[in-house]
């Protein structure tokens, strides 16, 4: 990790880069993954989670179903991007600037320090694609073929596109308790709390239940139109745990609450992107490059609707780190993101692709 900011940088990377460049290390094929930048408008509260799993909510969820909506294009802003429930506060060491105007807040979780990959880093809800995410589900929004085009996949990869979108929705429910699905193509469930929901969520996490079975059992339609594509990052070739990750944006549905449902996180927080970026710059919040890069992009928007509307224009070209030798230094860089460039003096070995 850098000594001047919160960039996640494993100390074993230089040696792994050297091994890759000399042919002694074979890159691992990345696993497909999806993560969701869950957004909400309105003030954030000062009450953080208790660090043991449950957020200390200060508002009750609204009763009733979300008002019907018209289907939208990819990345279109939902009419329901309202000030939501379950406010949580900023991490320790950061001032509470989430009260009052200043743009949307984003839901983040801190990975447990014991995690082998990015332990202690702040991230968004997400995870790997389950092969069963390719099973057919009742679907609302753009077609699977349209999603394949937006995700940068081939015209024959509609099933793969569905799996990525399903993974985004499934992982958000598994890790945050938020479900982008409803009983009709124009509604979203208003409440996902209760023992029956928790039992299903736990079964999904344990892989005892597929997402398709879960939706079918409850008679729910997956709302793909509530997601917007934002970015795609691929873990560097020299990292043993690699992911090809699609980043999405979505608004917290009216009536639903977030909660730390993930066993991989010890803290959750609603925080303005600019405030989180400040914490990273001050070295107070540890983050991987994709996380801080997307936070900086989101900080430019004044509302959830603006951010979701901008999703349609986001560049989905995959970002993959590169390493090269330059004047006796190993230079590690992420194309298009100069702030993450690392100069490693005294490193040996040639460049890696």
C-alpha cells in the first residue's frame, strides 16, 4: 500500500511481475464478476453500522410498493431515486459531510482484514458469476442481446450477458439485502426484511438455491432496466486472484433498506463519493484502483438521476494494468488512469503484457 494515499498495493506484486516477465508465472484466467454502485439521493445520517452486521437505522422503511414505471433504456434514470432509508455514517476519521446538499451517496462496505484478496479495502457489493446465473429468468428491460452489446460482448453472447446482469442483482441482494426485482415488469419489491427473505438470502449465499429458482419461487421479474453499465476492470495478470469485473450503477429502490448481510465485510457506510475520495487521498481509506476511479467519476454528478443518465455514455473498454521497464525502474500503470502509476526502483526482469 502507498504511504501517501489509500491505494491497495500488495507487496508481493513486484516479484510476481518479474516472474511473469521471465515466463515463470502463468496468468490465471479471470473469473467473470459484477459489482454494483448502489446510489441514493438525500442526506446521509451520522449513524454507522455497529461493525457486527446490522446497520443502526434511524428511519423506518416505507410501506407499499413502488409506483409503476415505464421501461427505460440502458442507464436511464429511474423516477424512484428518492431519499432512501437506513442512513449510515462516514468511516472513522472522516468528517460528516453527508448532511445537506452535495450530490448522491454511494453504499460501500469494508472487506474484512482477514480476506485473502483486498483485505481491509472499501469496495461495493459484488462477486463472481455463478454458472447457474445463465438459467432463464423472467426479465424486464433491454433484451439480453442489447445487454451483450453494452457489456462489450459478442452478438452471440446473450446468455453470458444475462449471467453478468443476474450476478449484479443477486450479489447486491446477498451482500446488501437490496433486490432489483418486482412482481411485475414495472414494480420493485418494497421490503426485503423478515425471516423468509433472510432464509432465501442465506440459501443463495450457500449456493443451495439458484437465483433463477429464487425469482421463480417468489414470482419476481428481474429489473435489468434499473441497472446502468459504468466500467469494466480486469485484475492484473500477475495477481493470483483475478476477476473480469463489470461495474454497474443503480438507485436504492423506495422502501428497501441496506444492511451488512455479507460475511466478507465488517463495516458498511453510505458516503458521498467526494468524501470517500478525500479519505483515500488522505490515506485513511484503503481502496483498489477501480473503486477510487469510479468514485472520482461519480463525484461529478449532483443526483442519482444524473449519474444513471450518464451511464449510457460510459466507456466499457476493459482496464488492465501493464508493467514495463523504464530507466532501471519497473513502471506499473493502468491505461487511462495515470494516478495509479507505480515506479518501483531496482526491480529486475523485463516487461509484462
